[in-house]
C-alpha cells in the first residue's frame, strides 16, 4: 500500500496535468443544474424527456475498467450513479478522465438519464469537468478513522464516511429548531444578550477570562445564556423572552460536560416555577416526539418514559434518605465526613460545594423523569425563597438518567435579599470557591427599579446527548481538540 506522501505526490502530478491541459482544478463556478436529490426525485421525468443535465458532487466510488466506468457521486443531498463509456464520451475525454480523476475529487458531469438493466438510476456522461482536485485520499469505507481522536480531529471525514454521525448532527439541528419553534409558538421573543461580560452571572462555574484592548478592560466569556440580561428585559416590559446560544465554562470534560456548548434559557413574567414546570414538560415531550419519534428512552444504564407521570421529589428528603444527612441541620464537618465515608471526591472547601456534591451522589440512581424541588437557598442564589420555609427555594430541576437536564426558578426579585445573597457569594469567592457567583451591583440596582414575578428556565445540548444516548462530545460538530504535536 502506498504511503500518504506517495499518494499525494501522484495526485499533485495529476493536478499539473489538469493545468497543462488548460483545465482549472479549482474553478469558482459550477454548471450544476440539479442537486442529486432532485435528480432522484424527478428521475422519471428526466428520463422521459431525454434532456442533458449537469449534476455534481464528490466521487465516492469508481468501478469498472477498460471502456466502461461507473462512478457514484455525493453532493450532501444524496448520491447518484454516473456511467462513462469511451464510445459516448470520446477517446480523448475518457482517457484524460482515467488519467487524472480519483476517488475524493469533486467533479461535474453532463449527460442524459436512463435506467440500467439492474434497475439503477444512472446518468450517461457526455461531458465532465473537475471542480476540486483532492490531494489526499478518503479513508477506507470499512477501516478508516477508527481512532477517536483522529475522528474528532478530522471531523469532516468522519461525517462524510459515517452516515450515522451525519444523521445525529441533523437530529441535533432539528432539536434546536423544535425548541425555537415551540418557544415562538408560545409567545416568547427570541433575543440576543452579551457573550462578553464584566462579571459572570446566572450560574455557578469557573469562567474563561479575556481582555478588551479598546476599553482596557478584563472581561469574561459568559457562563449562562444571558440570565441577568434577560431579567433586565423583564423589567423593561418584555413579558416573554428566550435565547439559544453558546456558553463557556473553564472546567473539566467528560461524557456529559464540555467547555463550550449551546444552551437555551427563557424568562416568563407573571409566572412562577410551577407554571414553568408545566410548560417545560410539554416542551420536552414535543422535542422527544418530533426529533426522536418516541417518548421512551434508554441511556446511561437507565430507562425512562416522558409519556408517564412526572413525579416531584424533594431535595432535602432525598439526600436524607440516601445519606442520613439533613442538609438544613448539619455542619461542614458532618457533610465532609459523609462524603469521605461514601468515598466521593469533592472540589472546594465551602458548605455550598459540599452539599451540592452530596446531592450529586444521591441523584445517580434516579432514572426519571422527575422534578427535583425544595432546593436549599445555599445552592440557589438567584431563586425566591419558599414562604413556608425561607431556607428553601422555589426551584425545580429535571432529572433523567441520574443527571440534571434542566434548571428553573421563581426568580428572585427582592433587591435587598438579592444583595445579601451576592454578599454571601462574595464570601465564598474569598474562601476560594472558584464556582461561586460574582456579585452584580448593577443588576441589584435594576431590581430596585422593579422586576415582575418571573419564571426562568434553562437547558442545554446535554439533554440531546442523553436522548441520543451519546457522549456530548460525539454530538458536537467540532469539539475542542489539542493541537497536533509536530
């Protein structure tokens, strides 16, 4: 088998042959008149009319020898077969084709449509032109790009050679399209909010840092989809808003987490977390049915049915049942000791981080779908307190397959309470908690002008990864990769 360098050298010689013949190997124009899908869909009419048409695409196979050659083209809309015959194409064009064309090249061919004796829709080629000469070969259909890092690094080849990956990415596009359509159908306005922020808000995560040379100002890439900005829009008089966009968190990667990802957040004035739960259940069922064609799933060792009853479970009761710890009547040392007894690793040295880690240990057995409610105020700095117990908040999370795949609140709109919680977060930052929320005093000032009762909710592409039963990295077109070593 020839090495890649040998193949490349041979193809460069073919490139020069094209140039010597006066054929541009990389023209800007194309004579294509039909996509390959259109050729398939309209084949009977095209065959009947016996018109010559131009089609184009990448050559993915070449079969035959001597005076007859079959090719298969792929243009992204479909595939189509072409037939080159020496007596039809002419000696010069046929021989030149054989001399300079390889699998992987983009070409356009002109001819008439007919059906072969085997019943295959085919274009009998009468003319051809090179559109893009490939200098490197495609991977072997059955054996190429096996290494996972190689697949992600050369994602364009992975998608080209693996129809399942292409179908997955098409489903992901439909996932966000369905979400967007649902929100608009329910009266939500799509908005755009800043991705560069002076302080990060709306979540607890380690941000990426950057710098604005014009303002001479350190900035952060956002960690949420405009939570504090969309709440400002509630104050401004917009009753329903949503945004689908990228978020960035400078944290670890695993099957469920990446540093760059897409999320959706909505904010709904004059509504609370119970209203949000009803709307979100409807949205998730819509996504499941339209994108995956089912309400029943199996992923990460769990089975769940979106069509069944969505139960509510209590945060405090669940943790107490699984660990014996009452999170409202405990100490830092007790929680730390319990985590060590359970052999659960933890990062951070604050009560908030330890309690959150303890909960994450408890959630792994829950298949769902369930609504988790009754979160302590300690881990919910932007949520309204429950009137019957101020230490708990009006918050809900959706749990499936042992993980949270959605997070909503009755948003805190009491400026004094919010300022006090920001002070608590500031103390956590001083104590070394890298994920604590940065105070935003301008946001507090907005609340002092007044914000109506509001429900906020967000979810991300992790939901899609769970429903597709794929690691989240697999569902991204181009996940972040380390540079190759020279």
